[in-house]
C-alpha cells in the first residue's frame, strides 16, 4: 500500500504519572491565511492514552479540542517509526480556527484521562443492513448505502455510495439517491469509470462499465473500522469491484472522514484501489468517470437554470457550464471547482478540491442539474494499488474565489512542522 504525506510535525513527549503531553511546532506555508484548517499528524503516544481526551494549547483564540484516531490510509506514518513497547502510533487530528500564512506556532498537546463519548460528538449509527449514518450531535452528516447485492435486482443493488446531508436542516438530503427519474445511476458521492478494462481468466481483455454498472458491480464487503469523536467521524469500508459475472477485478478501501468546522462540513474522501492478478485500466470521459458529486434531484427538476459554477477565474453565469472534450481541452488540472445550487429556496455551495498527488490529467465536467467532478486515466499493474484523495467543502450560502482558494491551499499544502 502506498502513502503520501499530509502533514509533518515535530513531536517531543513529556510524560508524567498523571498526564502525557507533547510539544508541536506548526508552520503554515506563506501566501495564504486559513480558517478551519484541518491538522493531521502521526504521533507516538502511550498505549494507555490511545483513547485520551485531547486539548491543543497555543493557538490564537485559545485551546481547541483534539482527537486521536488510528492513522488514516492516506497519512504517512514513516517519520515516527515503530512505536516502542507500551506505546502506539496514532493520528492526532484537530481543527485550527485560523492560521496566518507563514506563521510558526509552538503548541502543547495535553492528553487527559480516557474520553467518554458526549452527546455533541460525531457518532456512527447503524440503520440496518442497507445503511449506516454518521451523525454530529444527533444531526445526520453522511449516510453510507451498502445494500447487499441481489442479481435479481441488479440496477438497484449494484453500487455503494455516500449521501451528504444539509448542514442546517437534518431532514434534507443534498445528494441524489435511489429511485431518481433522471440518471438513476447518479448516487451521492460516487467513484467509477465507464471504460474499465481488465484481463479475464482466459487471457482475453474485457471492458466493463463501473460507472453505470449495467453488468459490473461495486459491492460492500464490510467495514474495516469506524471511529468518531469530538473533531471527526471516519470509517474505512472494503468494496469489491466485479467485472462480468463473478470476476473480481479490484478491492477498494474507501475512507471517508467528516470534520466539525464552523461553516458546514469538510469531507475527506480517500480511495486505495488494489488490482488483483490482472492489469486493470481505468478510463472513460469527464461525464462518466472519476470522482463526482451529484446534487438532490430537485435541483434538476426545478432549479437547474439557477446553478452556477465558481472557478479559479471567477463565477460563471447561471446555467453556464464548461466541460473538457476534444474542442475544449483546457478545462483540466484545476486545483478546485465549486458548484452553487438552489434547493428549497436555499443556496448551497460544494467545493471540490483535487490534490496534485492524484493522477493527471484531471479532466473536469460540469452539469447544471448538479453533477460535477473530474476523471483521469490510469493503468494498475497486477497487485498495484492506486491511492486517490479529494476533499469536499459543503456549506450553506455562497463562496468567493479567495475562500475556495484558501480551502484548496489547506488541503494541498497543510500546515507543516520543522
């Protein structure tokens, strides 16, 4: 499995009989101030403190709550090395309300007694065999739909996906799901490629569609782990990718993390897709491949002409879209793209943040009815793994170019230590 660094910090531990603490030196890259900056760091902590209450001191504005998690699939833990006896490697996570570009801050992280879940925390709630929800203080944030595959009901059970809920109204879904009249294969936050080519057992090449999934399927194979606390809720699920019949062509570990921030949700999405004994090529087109967000079908039914896109060169006009194709090949490799749509009289913006570590070219697609994202081409050699990372910033209201750029900078070049 391959990893890359999200954040590197210097950690020095001070252990007493009652509490553990360590110092962090945090530096924000120059050029961009940040708000609600997500900080993630691999650290070694005493095993008895792996579930400790965490307080981070030294930030402007006062202390903030932190959280310890099992290191994410997208976090480089090599810098901390192996944990000595009586210790474990954990991921420290906290959200800094504000960080000035170019500043260096000396922090102290206190580890208290084992933390007990609180009603205001994130929590995973099992909603039966077909869905599990992530909630924050009882309010739904995400819903993972994992309906068991039924070959007699292929089109309704051929894809797993995540729903996203309104940050301000717990009864409102922001995403499209099962039963939609228009493009029913568009489901929430989704990942697939309409031209997926693999070598079959008989040595022949076969191309299947893992986007529409008329024959292929993506099947939930269980939850690897799930965690929740005051800062974040995260789960890692295993997903089997099938080609024709029962030919398994890949195993994906999909990690989804939601953070508590002042404006809506920040959702990190990471996929570690493993080829098996055969080469797998991922390909397609911007409309039918890659990582995409699809808005609630009401956007398409009632308000498509009110949708507009915010790009690095400014806000587009309502109902105006751009798409990479043979005649417009410059709509690619954007660090971010944001969609603003109208639902029940309320404006929402979803900022889609790419990462330079993802394969390129990243070719983008926009649709006024609320589906947008990008795709790439990539060939997985036998037993190779492909790690991809994206972030969605979901909020009520609108964004400016400066705000979207700051969100992108925090994802692409987070605060680092030295």
